[in-house]
């Protein structure tokens, strides 16, 4: 199962880099950070966040949050590409592209946060639904909601903030000032 996850990540990385060039590389770094942060949080590395044993629904929650991280980075890369095709400067395209992508990313992530919090509240410890569905069912749904919530919060940290910091930082180097590296025209 771990091999399948590594293979899937490599395939996603290759596709992201092939389609989005430098923004794809930054997206892959962001996704790796998101996975690491989410796994560290769920496994108990941070003492303020409760840890638990991963179950299949918990793994599904992490996979879904990684998918949302890919979506976050694709939206940002596409908006930057659109701004470059409209003839903006690199700095202007990075600024407007990241700003224009933010509302779609926040909308999607807030929806998932609301759903995961509802799942955790309804199917959490000592709830009335345990009598109806049984302890094992409510525990697995809670596990899914918890890991999904942690993963989406990691997506906000890594996919929204860190990606923007990396894009602005790397665009400051002369070698990375070519619009073609960001999906714009190849000649400049």
C-alpha cells in the first residue's frame, strides 16, 4: 500500500511538472510538505494535536486532502498561465494569478472543513449515533473526518501560503524570470 502511494505521488509529480513547468515543481514541493505536515499531525508529532491509529477511512481522508492540494496548485498555476497569456509582466501575473485563485481555493477548502467538522461532531466519541450504527462505524467516520480536516488545514498552510512565498521568492532570481517557465510564451 505504501508503494502504491509513492507511485501515485511520482505520477502526479511528473504530470504536474510536465504541464506547469516551474510552478509544477513548486506544487510538488508544496504537496510533499502538505503530506508530511498532515502525517506528522495525525501521528502525534505535534503534542497539541491528538493522534490516533490510522484506519482505511483515515487514509482515504488523507488521500482526499492531497487531491485537494493538487487542485489548489492546479488552480493557481492555471490562473498564472492565463495572466501571462494576457500579456502581463511576470510579477503582475504572479500577483494577480495567486490573488484570483484564492477565492476558489478558499471556497472549496471551507466547504470540506465544514463537512469534516460536522462528521467529527456527529460521529465523534460518545454520540447517540453509536447506538444506531455501532461503535466501529462511528469511529471510522470520525477518523475520516479528522484526517480530512487535518489534511485540508495542511493544504491551507502549504498550498496557499507556502506556494505563494516560494513563487515570489524564486521569481526574484534572474534565471527564473523567463515567462516560459511559468507557462507563458516560450520566448520571454
